[in-house]
């Protein structure tokens, strides 16, 4: 009988020991102390937040990408409008000034005789024997018919644009004009009708950038002006 009792006692003792060990392991694993101290718990919590972090990162990336695409579309739209505007300006320029005379100033402005009525009157007076040797009249005729009172432009600058050439012309010296001369020259340069003077169809794009006009003192009623000017010319 003694061996049997000893065996039962041993089995019972082992079972209780195993049960206590299991209970301790469960308490250790499930207890609040392990949760607070275990790194595994924080790893599990972090893993739970990974989908949210991915969603936030994906949303931020897509938002920035959308902004970049929108900026590119705006830049393309701006460039397309700029190209269309430049093409429209080019077509208009070629249509209006494609057949213009590049030497317009030399052919149609510098060839004008200024104060022509004064010249005719002075020549008529000088033909009279009484005034044939009158020096002031002869000097005045020489001044009006010579190079001193002729419009002569010299080029100061030149540059090329996308579809045009641009030149800046300056009068070499101021010249004298009367009212009719001023209207005629301005009408031809500006390309507009002034009084009886019509624009020339061969005119390139001309812009007066400087126009100085001053009235010279006269003893008669014929107004004479001293004129100095600068003209910007654009042509094909």
C-alpha cells in the first residue's frame, strides 16, 4: 500500500505545481504590469496606427502632386496664350507693314523741301534788280535751299526682335518749318490724315519718340518753327 500512496501523492503534487505555474504565466502575460512594461505591447499599438499614417502620407503626397500638376497646367496655359498673342501680333504686323519701304525716311521725308513758299517768295524778290545784291536775302535763300535746312536722319541704334527690325533715327540738326510743313511731316510719319495731307501706304511702323518744337521770332505773320525730332522705326 505504501508505494501506491506515494505515487498518488506525487502525481497530485505535480498537477498542483503545473496548475500554479500556468496560473502565474497567465497572470504575468495578462496582468497590467506586463502591459505597461512590455515593448511588444507598444509595437502592437504602433502597428495599429500604421494604416492611418499611410493614409495621411498618401493624402499629403496626392495633394502636393495635384498642386504641382495644377501649377504646370497654369504655366502651359499662360505659355499657350503668350504664343497665340505673339502670333496674332506677328500676323497683324506683317499684314499692315509687310510691304513697307524700309528707306521710307530717306525717300519720303528727307526729300521734302521745307519752307517752299518762303523760298519762292525770296527768289521772286531777289529777281528784282533792287534786291538782287541784297545779302540777307541771298543768305536766307542759300540756307533754305542748302543742306543746313534739310531733314537728314542718322541712325543711332538698331536691334532685331522676333519678326521685325527696330531702328532709332535722330535728326542731325534742327530744321525750320512752317505750319504746313509740320502738318505734312507729322501726317506722313504718324500715318494719319492731317488737313489735306494723306498718309503714305508704304510707311513702316514709325513712332516719334522725341519732338521739340519752338517758335522762332519773326517780324511778319509767317510763323516759323525750329523742329528737332527722333523717330523709332520698325519694319520686317
